[in-house]
C-alpha cells in the first residue's frame, strides 16, 4: 500500500515539477526568516489534521501563503513548508510559515493555497487528493495571535475530504486555534 502512495505522489510531483515555481512564496533558509530591517511582530502559521476517519495517510503540500490587512495591504510572509505534510499525525501541527504584522494593524486575512494534488491512503486503497477547489481562508484578530504568537489551522479530515469520481476533493472545513 505504501508503494502505491509513493507512486501516486511521485507522479503528482513529476507533473507539478513542469508547472513552474514562480507562484510559490519566497522561501529562505534557517535563521533568515525576514530581512533585519523588516518591521512588525512575527507570528507562526501551522496546519494540523484533526478528526481522522481512518486514513492511514493524507499528504498535502502548501504552494503559497498570503497575509493581508483587512484593507488588502500585503504583509511580509515566509513559506517554510517545502515538503508534503502528513495530516494523519494527530499530535503534529506542521509549520507552514511566518508572517509579520506592523504596529497599528488589528486584524489580518490569511490565505493558504495548496499544490494542485496531494495523496491519501486508507484500508480500501488510496489515491489523489484534488486540492484545487478552495484555499484555506480565515481572519485573525491580532489580540488572539499575540497570546501565543501563532495560529494553528485545524483541518477536519472527515468533513474536508469528499469522494469525487476516483479522487478526493479537499473542501476545507477549518477551525483556527490561537
């Protein structure tokens, strides 16, 4: 079964490799999250799979994160997740990236876009997760973010992964914890 999952993900990775990475959020190495002169409070963005109905594996990869003010001004972000995230790991909240919020901003809008496809495996087989349907979106009050310095997106696997033909569609059912 694991070999089939690796084959599916390998084919998806090869297919996406030719699509160009210019739309991917800029990534920087460890310790280089933001330029030294960047201003604002730094926050983490994490993703955790919850309410697993029995998947042995559910892998997705983030393509881009966007954080803006309510007025639409883009804020500095750094994508940190370069590899597929295993959402069936109940205790793992994967680091997606970081963002800076300047002084005076009270709320931000967050959007997380996945690569086009992921993969899943369950007792009856496995296949592709079509993640093109909708990004993860939420608004976060700065007062909540400031409490622990992060937002953790809890993606409900039971409600979010719906069968459509031979693939599962990711129709996000999300709860954000601070």
